[in-house]
C-alpha cells in the first residue's frame, strides 16, 4: 500500500502551481512583473511554463489539472532548482 504523500519540495511546487493557475486572471503579467519580479507568483509562472504541455493543456479544469500535476510530482520529486535544471531539455 502506498500512502501517496508528496515530499516537502513537491508540496511546495504543487502550491506554487495551484496558486499560479487559480490566480492567473487577477493581474496581467506586465502588471505583476514590476511588483513581484522574483516573488512566489512569478516563480509559479516560471514553473508552470516548464511543465509538460499535456499538463499545461488541462489547466482550465482545476480538478483535472491538480490530478495530472500530482501524478507528475509523484513520479518527479525535485527541489525548485533541480526542477528547472531537469526541465531545461
């Protein structure tokens, strides 16, 4: 029996991505760029943009997006720095 508990770094990635997807209509990217250039929202957008296209494509359906994202994170547990290094390819 597997417990399906995400490691801490994957929980952080999950939170970043859910926040970015759930709040993408609040402000335009241009407005937030100067305000929180290196903040959590900006990092969430960067992480989202480096997700596989199959997961990005379901971001309009929150339940399906979270399910696909969690399955991806169970298989790929990285810190944020490792995530960006691995997903550069």
